């Protein structure tokens, strides 16, 4: 690899047809360069140079001059921008051939604009083709466009690609929602015209173009989200549900458990519980224990600028602590993992092997029923302010709810659909299979609590929200608000039943509920009803409800005061742990926002994902996550189960440690 060699005369330098530039931090520099010939003599740039195959972008040439005007340009090879002739990288070497290694970022000068770290490597002649084909074979569906492995440009491109997918999915969903609901005679706002393109070719965009496209897509997605909220409000307005809004007569929480106070419920409370058209809310206790210290004080950053600043700070901290030159670079095998990584536990459920798309592998790093438990600590509180007080470690359990309704392309609906679904709301959800599978996930969460001797478990309405929001687009039955609420209530009962049976009496449950929006009110109603049911009395006595409680803040607060055995449940993404937390969207998603507020959680996700912004996360092996957990010093627990029918509950057996 010491010089450019031609196919016809491998010993003769300077005659390769092409060279490849790789690994440059300035991503646009990377790619294939063609040889160009100059005059044999009398030209200070030598007899040959190289130009990028993308015309008018970059050139590589040898520079030699005694002119004092170029004093800050020592003899050597330079990568320069063809637009302004400024140097971005340089290397020492003879005029015979461009060196493969030894490239550096030049200091800023009159004729240089330093490129981003790291400096590039050059692969010569036919060797470049072999290396390129080897990389393509080892990385499924890698983008063939020239770009650096893990540069800032790659992260930006990945962010914009995800934003484009999210925008397109919501646009299609809203269009379908309008058409489907119109057939029923209902009227919802017609979505904005989608005449402007959403998915553009991003592969050749530079940072400025990507930033501009990101801004355009963000504005469009904000517009679509507003239309989505308006549509849901219209659908809810025709509902028979009525919320219960009344000032709490005592002005404080009751302290008795549901088992003690069921007989003490007021006649009005009993009537509301028995009336399914009532949405139970925060204005009564219903025999449950409430802590109202944050009631009517929703958590969150003061503005989106603050959220973005926090996110960028966490990205910088992750790169620094993992020894990366920049966020997005693939981690090296010798990277130093964050504190507590050796305590990681992965619970793997073998049931997944018998169900379509349930096992880890392919696009998914996490199996449908798996639970990944990590030790982390919080960096930012409920208001996204840095925590200066004592911070103790606690567990975060990553589990993925079943996504049957996020959009018309919800990834799990096909696996829980009785009839083939062409995406026009004519599908039919297999409810019992869905309930059973959600119950199995809750059972595994409960098992993890018992295995790790958890004393405080912090929950939120897991599996609701976005994962049910547009189910009516796939099965028109759930355009009916009452039908979708019946689904939520059953999911909540599955959760309560699993926790009552699977967690110890020493485990206290802390439930964070929001009440500021119609959807969150419905989620809260589902869990309150599940807890006030007489069959849930044994669990109700060890539950505290926190209106407008921030689960991350609460986990840190309890861990700092009471116990190391605190666990927070996170709604994980099966394809990428933490999902795209490093991007600007998902402003209310728990998964992304937890990662933005803890560098250790984000660093662990980075390592377990084997994150590399330059490639697609496809073609994963089924045991990829297991192997990474073990490499970090953690352990894997294999859960086994026996069942005669996949649509019925499993009888779960003992876990086997690996």
C-alpha cells in the first residue's frame, strides 16, 4: 500500500486508474478519485493529480513552491476543495505518488480550512476495489455512496433519513385516516396536501443541504402532528366518554390502601367506577394511595432549545467517555465501557423462537419478550436541569411493547392480524393473542424484578400512547373511541395481574400518570380502573400513584433516599436501543428522552447497538445482544416456557443463567 500502482505495471508508481479515500471526518472527501495527467515539467503540482468522481468537489495533488506567499504550505500532498482551493488535509511525501497514511488536519491559515478529524486513509488502485467489496460483504445494505464511517455528516444524514421516514409515515396515515373515516360518514380535518416531496436522495447532500432539509421536514412534521391532534380530538368529541373533573374534597391524599378503603368509597366514587363511560381521573382517590406533590405541574424542559442543548451535551459526553473522536464513530474493540456495565442482565424468552418476527435478529436487536436491565444514573431532573445533589445508581429495564398502531406501517400489526391487511383499515386484530403477548411481556418484567430483588418499581402506561394511536387505520373497529378504550383497559389489567402474581410483597409499585391531554387521560383511566378492581386489592396496597410524575426523576429520588434496588421501566425500541435519541424529534417519547438525560444509559446503548452512523442496522444475528452483554461482563438469563397454544398464557419456568 506504499504507492499507486497500475494494473499493467505494478512496479511503476503514479499510474493507478483510481484511488479511494476513506475514514475522513469531512465525509464529502471520501470516495473514489480518478487520476488526471498534467505537463511533464514546469508545473509545481507535479505530473499527475486526482479528482473526486463527484465533479467540482475535491482534488488531491502534490504542492511544491519556494514562493514566500505560500510559506504556510510546506511541500507535500494536499486534499483541497475545488470550490475555493483551500486545503482540508495534508501529508508529507514525494511527488511520485500520494501517500496511503500519514495524513493530518492542517492548521487554519491563509490557504487552508481544516477538515474534521480523523484524517483520511488512501487505498491504492485495485486494492481499493477488494477492500470495498469486502466491506460491502460484511455490512449488509451499506450505503454505497461515499461517506465517512461515523462522521458528523453521517449522524446528520441518519437523523434526516429517520425524520423523512417519520414524516412520510404520518402523512400516509393521516391521508388514510381521512379517507377511511369519510366512508363512515364522519368528518375529520382533511390533511395538508403532500405534493411536496418527503423522501429525497440524501446521499450526496452536504451538511448545509442536510440542515436545510431537516428544517423543512421538521416544519412539515409539526404541521402534520397538529393535524393529527385535531383529528383525534374530533374522533374523541363523538365519544360517549366523560371525564370526571372535580376538586378533591379532602385536598390531600388518602393513605389507606384499597383493601382497607373499598368499603369507605363514597357513593359517587362507586358509581363512577361502575359506569364504564366515566374516565376516572386525578380528582378522586378511589381508595388508592396518591402522592400529589407534582399534580398539575407537567415535567419537561423549559423550551425545545433547552432540550436540544441537553441532547447535544449528552452526545459530547458519550463520545468523550468512550474515547471516540466524534459521536457516530463505530466503537473500537478496546473501548472502556461505562461504570456498572458488568452488572447488565439480559432476560431472553425462548418463546420468541416459535413466533414470526418475535426473536432477535435481522432488523431487531431485542426480542419481543426480552428484558434488558442496565445500571444507570440520572444526569438531569424532571425540569431537565443538571442534578447537583447526590445521584445513586438504579436499574432501567428495557422492554418493548407491541406496536400495532403507531402508523399504517406499524411493525407488529401483521403478526397479530387475523385477516390479511392491505393497509386500508380492513385488517382484523386478534385481540386475545395481543393481550396474551402483552401479558407475557409484563410477566417477564415481573420476573426480572424478582430476580434482581427490586424493592421499588417505577411504571408508566406501558404499551399505550403511540403504539395504539392509529390502530383504526389498520382495523376500522378501533376508530371507535369506546373500542380503543376497552383495549387500553384490558392491557392495564394484564399488567396489574402480572405484577400482582410475579412481584414480591416487598416490591412497591410507583405509577406515573399524566392527565394533561385526552389520550393521557384515557391511559390513566385504564390503569386506575385496573387497580381499583377488587381482584387487584393485593397489589393496590403497595401502589402509589404520582400525577404528572416524571419516572426518571422519581427513580433517582427513591434510589438516592431509600434503596439501590430501584427499577424504572422503559418502553424500548426493538431495532435500536434508545432509538434515535440523538436526533431532534420524538419530543415526548420516554425512550429517547431518558437517554438524552443520562450519558451512561446512552453510552451503554451505543456499545450494545454497536452504533455506527455510516451503516444501516440490518442483518443482525439472533444472539448479537447476548454476545455484547457478555463481552461487557454482564450475564444472560434464558427464560423457558411451555405452552400448548400460542394464543394462551405461558407457564413460565425457572431461568437458566449463562
